């Protein structure tokens, strides 16, 4: 794609290769200070990552750069235009893809593109070549007549990108474009963005995925409205040299070992990594405590290269501790069988479309079981059948020994479900949502009040009790949804992308609770597009094209993707390897049949 010309609405004040200049920017909303004295420069031909915890000011800064918000103090110029004085020109010079992109789901791909062309003041009939170029660029050409509402998550994001590029902007602003997008589609988005920066476009990519931030040319890290870091991500990563370690081959005790490590004064952060535990020491701390832990549990301690995510968490003061107050209050789970969830030949068809095709597996009591797959693979459909929300076309499913076909109500009482799309009641306040959930699960009187108070304290919801769920920051909305799903202390918990879009610190908080619940015997099934989260799972089932294509431990799946060129693959590498292997096998079968 060719980068565009300067818009005619105003005269640009050029500053060499600088695309965006941010000088002393403050922005407040009432008493809330969203941005404080922000100074930064963003260059053409570079991908700049915008990262930070929930509420750090990322979206506010994006909206100021697009001219949708005015700063209270300071100045911002984009492509040489002042966002206040030259506001009309800003809308032509920039392309903006917000978090909740406004596609019209009842319009087709091509109809959405034509509409956005007209909104940008373009004659849609005279730009067939541009449409063809964008469709080819985003690989959407075969889907021009498909309704936007029928697209997978990854395809919706590609259509959103095509619409944002409609006027050939000089600066492209993407606010968390890969949230809810599988690794294969993320690769496509990266391919497209790399092509744009190679042509000289400035691209700002806000992201909650720190492996994405690590691939950016430069990173702006915001925290509480202030700029905490500005520069190449590897510069921040280098500050952790000699502080990142891994306890090797911890095995079945890794959750308990992680909890012990995170409660040590010397440890600032830690995550499960397959059969091992990855730990980061606080600045100036000695490795003596974790050496003692390694000796105590019979594990090998190895120093490993630092990651940008390690440095991010360290810069913000470290992650949460290893003890879940929620799990500590929960009594151990006792089931009549060691198998908590099972399905055999589970199938769901919608007309001629098969969403889930003869899927079979068993999940043990206290197991964390991951369900992975590209967008549209059948994960959520499988979840809904196992929760009794969808009736299978064929096959059978059991939860704690109850047949979901015959005892749906009794089975539902034994499980908690946190839906992929936020499913709280928008007309009710936070407190009313908690009260409603408690009532639905049969809690009454003092027990009901105690459980609600427990959830308010555990998830720090006190300041939001009178607010509507939609007004909460995303991390708090997810906390509220998790609280409602756990109100009745179910022995089985279904989490459908529970941390999608939340920052890494909030994700760690969620996994502290999940790990703690599993140690109490709660069985947890989870879907996620964060491949590092899949490392927390005891086993992972991979769905693709409605079928189960792999079922094994994270380490075994990674080992299957190892090669001479990539001897130590990540879970993302394993995910892509499995998808590509199925595609190659299907292509070979098609050729043989022909």
C-alpha cells in the first residue's frame, strides 16, 4: 500500500521524521487525572507500542491524538497538525481503530467499507482499486458478501483495519486491535502492520499482550497517567539482567511452589511455565530464598533470559502475592468421582454448519483444563453445551456425574460460568448484580450478606457498588463477572476468555485465584488467547475446524513443535504448528482425492 498525501484542510507544521509530538499534556475527567505532564515523540516508519495497566491513560491518549478529546493543558501535533486548532485535518491524516470498533453487523464486508469511505468524504464508486487493494491486503476478498456479524473475531479486526486505512492515513492508531484474536490471526495483523511501517506510516499499537510490545520498535509505558518508560523494549528488559530464574521440572506441585515463591520478600513476580515456575527477583534481592525453595522441592534452579513482561511488572512494583483470599475462604471440594467433567462424541450443528464435531475428553477433579483454538473453532460452543446453555445435536456430556441432557438444572447448580462476552445486567448496579447472583444460586439471609461482603472485599469492589457495570474499567468488570460466577462456591468453574483485554497485573491476580481454587479441588475449564496463560493448564485440548486435533500437557505440545531452527518453542509456536499441520494434511487429502 502507498502512504498518502497531506490533507488539504490546513497547513502541516513538519518536524522531520516525527509523526506525533506530545508536549506537557494533562487530561482530567472531574477529579480523575487521566494524564499528567506527558511528553513523547513518535516517529514515522516505526511501530510504537502503548502499554500500561488498566486506567493508565492509554485510551485517553489515543483519543487526544485522534482529535476526539481536547487536552486540559499542553499540545499534541499529529502529522504536523494541531489536534485542537487543525481538528478537521487530523481526521484525514489519521486512521483510528478503537477498542470497540463500530462495525455494522447487519451490513456485509463490502457495505461496511463503502460506508466508511463515504464517512471519510470519499466517493465510494470511484475507489474500486483502493477497495481491491485493501481486501487483498487484509485477505478479505473471498468474504465481501458476508455479514460483519458473521465474521470471526480475527476477521472483524481485519475489516476494522481496512476501514481505518480507508483514507490512506499517515498515522495509524490501533487501540488493542488483537484483543480476543487467536495467534494465527494475530500473525496476520502483525504482517499487515509491518508492511505499513515499511512504507513509512507511523503506527501506534495499544496492547495488553506484552509479547507484542516486545516486538515493537519503541514503547511508551504509562502508569497512573504518567510516562514510566519511553524507548526500545529491550532497553527496559536489560534492567532485569541476572534477576530472572526458572525452577525446572516442578511438575504437579508447581501451583503450590509458585504460591510459596510469590509470598517471599525477595520475589517480585512469578508465573507457571509448563512443568516449571518462572520467577523474577526484586531489585537488589539475593537468590538465596529461591535456592532454598528449589532444594526443598527437589527442583533445579536455572537463570533464564529476562522478558519484557518481567521488566514491565518489575517497573510497576511487582505482581500480587501468591495467596488467594478467595480460595482460602473456600472449603475443599469433595466429589463422588475423580472425573468432574466429561463429554463423548459431543456434536452441535446449526443447520448445515457443524460448530463442534464429535469432541470427546475427560477432566479430572481439581484439574485446570485449557481449551484452545482459532476464532470460530468451536470453543465457546463446546463450553455452552458443557454448561447446559446449548443442547447438543448428538453425543453426551456430564458435569459432576450429572447428565446435561436429563439433569440440566441440577448440573447448573454445580458449576459457575463466566461468559466470553460480558454478561452482567447493565440496568443493575454493581451491588445489585452481586445480590441478584446470590439470590439466583439460592443464598439467603446472613449467608447471602456474608458471601456478598466477601466478594466485595476480595475483588476490591467497594468504591464501585453504586455504579453500572458498563462504567467500570475493564479489569473491574471482569472481577465483578468472576465474583458473580463464584458466588455459590461451585465445584466446577467455566471461564471463557476471562482475562481478554485486561492488563498483565490483573491477569496475574486472576490466576492467583484460579490456582488457589484448583488447589482446593475446584475443577476449572478455561479458554484463552493468551498463550502464556495456557502454560498454567495441566492439560490443553486444541480445537480446529470444529474438531479436537490435540490433547496433552503444554510441555508435550511445545515439544511436538520443536525443530532444529526452533529447539525451544513457545505455546504460540505450538498453536500455529498444530493448525498448519492440519491444513497441510487436509490439502494433501484433497489432492489425493482429486
